[in-house]
C-alpha cells in the first residue's frame, strides 16, 4: 500500500499542502520508500527540533518563512528558497525564528 499523502501524477504546491498548528509542528510524508523519504513540515514560530543526528544525509529546503538551522554548533539563517544539506552523523537542530515550512529529503544508503 502506498504511503504517499499526495496522489502521484497530480500537481500540488508545498506551501499550500500543510497548515500551521498553533504552538506545534505538523509533518506529512510526501514519499516514503525503503531508499528514502520526502517529508513536508510546518513549524509555528518558536517551535524547534532539538539537537540530534541522523544516519543519512538530509536535505532541507525552506518553502515558506524563515528558520535557524544549526549544524555542528554553526548557525545558518535560511529563508524561503534556501536549501542546506545536514551531513550524516553530524549533530543538527532546527529553530523556527518565524513560522516556516520546509521539505526534508533523506536518501538512505
């Protein structure tokens, strides 16, 4: 059974495909396969993912708003249209300095 939240072959826009939740974080899987995932997130201002690491590289694309991404204790301010790769095994965190939406792509391998 497919785990996509979107119907393949249909046009959509990431910013309109997930709503903000007051004082929360919303996530929706776009693609979920054994080789990797694509997940859409919406963060309310002030929400965060605390410092953690992942076993695979992860590409973060900001599709709306702005956030601070910390990789190995180095902060990066990202705005709509910016992309950053968080390397495998390196500690990173996500802080919503404003409301923001992002697409996270993780390729396992």
